[in-house]
């Protein structure tokens, strides 16, 4: 079934590159599947395994914590650079192509608007309302709790990283960028489990929810995801 004749969110961005979307998330998905198969989706087995890993490598804890905390600010800095290059005069620092400049400004505006509504407000509401315990905290869930110990599901860091990384990949449109950002997403997601902040199921939920937010952020006439023309090109027959 196609929705080409019907307006609305299902057809707002018919050219969205779901294949690339999936490929960018594949490294993290494979890591999550491996952890789930070996240690489970949730519970003490996962927590104790990574607790032992941190105790065996205590010198890595602080660098990994710094990496996971600074990952999002680094990406927001890239968005700021894109905005500056979109508003500065075309030339040495600004984008020369007008379509590229418009695309950059639209991307930044959509990040601010939808990031605030979906990434922060909706995700925070979801975490608070569910009240799922973090690794090491007692069951059952504390619904509508304001305690951070019961804000495990979904992973906020993973949601944020996925939702703001995928639009950057679509904006730059380079294979080297795709590879780097896919690995970046995987490392951030895995770091949340390694540090003992989240269960594997939290990371999976954050990846899926963040992917939906990324789709909304990318879904713009200037995002590069919509085909330039839906009318087939007719070539003149050679004599």
C-alpha cells in the first residue's frame, strides 16, 4: 500500500532513506543483540558482569564517562558550525550553494523545535512516568518518580545521540562520515551499559525512539531526503 495520494506524516518525507537509517544503527544493534544473548536483556547478570569489567579496568571508567557525557555537546557544536556556515556570506567560511545554506538553516531549526518537544519533553515524561529502576536498584518500578535511580527506560543518552547523529549523516552525505557516525553511536550506546547506567533493553528502546525522532528532524523539503522530482524524465528518441 502506498500513501502517495494522501497528505500527512506518513507521506511527509517519501524519500527518507530508511536503508541508510538502518545501516547507521546496525553496529549498535549487533552489540545489543550479542549482550542480550550472552547476559540477558535486564537484571543482575548484566550488571555484575560489567561491574567486574570496571573493577578490572578502573583507569577506563573516568575516560569512558567523559566520552559519554561530552558526545552530545560535541554534536551540538557541529550543528552550530552548520548554522554559522549557512548564515555567513558565501565564500571562504559560508556555504556557496544557496540550497545547501537553506538546508543547513532548516536542519538547525528543526533540531531546536523537535528536539525540545520530542527529545527532551517527551523522553523525560516517558522516563518519569515509567519509573524503571537502573541496574542495582530494587524492583518494582516507581511510577512518576523524580528519583534519577528510577529513570532507566529508555536510555536518554542513546535517544539523544541517535536522534541528532542520523540527521548529521544525511546532511554530510559521505561514506566516511557514515562509518564514523555509526561507530560513534555504537560506542555511546555501549558505554551506557559498560558504565552500569542502563540495561540492554534501555539502549534498544533509546535507539528505536531516537531513530523516530531523527526521522522527524530530517523530514524537511530541504533535508535532501525528498526526491528532486517525481516526474519521470523523457528522452528524445534518436533519429
